[in-house]
């Protein structure tokens, strides 16, 4: 290989190092993941307790149609442009209520049920969730 070709390659390499270090290289992510930072239960009939806990209080009447003894949970995920906005519901299985079609909870009798709403992208972390206690009182 001729000396002039080797020198030209070295000059191009040196110039590229100078140009890259002067202008820098910025990595652009075109599809960043936006994680859920907060989940909020948005039912209209929520009552806030003394310590900030949330309750939904209803009256259970065994003499009325079973459709009246239902709670439909509604929620909101923040930020609203989160990549994955799906949530999961955690609850203890009990004879008080049926969780077959969560977020629709059908109560069989009076009692308390606690439901925790967690975003799918943060299920394993414990810092992003909303807990709601649903209380069906006796008539």
C-alpha cells in the first residue's frame, strides 16, 4: 500500500475523532417507555378516612335485585400518556363477594372487601398502587 493512502486514512480517522468529540454523539430514543407513576380510584362515592384511606360505603339489601348489590370500580392512571395503562386487581377471595368480572364486584352479603389496584408495568414494585375498601353495610 502506498504511503499516501496510509496517510490519507490516518488523516480521515483523526478528522473524524475531532469532529465527533467537538459535536458529540447524542443517542435519540424514538420509543421511550413512560411508566405509570400513580393510580387513582375515581368512583364518585369514595369517602376519604382520617388517615387518607379510601372507602366505598354501600347498603346491602338481600331483598332487592342482585344488580343493586354491585360496585363497579373506576380508575385513572397517571401520567395519562403512559405506555402501558393496564391495571391488575389484587384482593382476597371471600364468600362476601364475587370477583368473576373485576372491576365489577358482586356482593353476596354484607361485609368488607379490600381491593388494591396496581399498574401492570409496576406490579412487582410496592410504591405505585391504590387501595380501596368496599363496605356493604347491613340494612
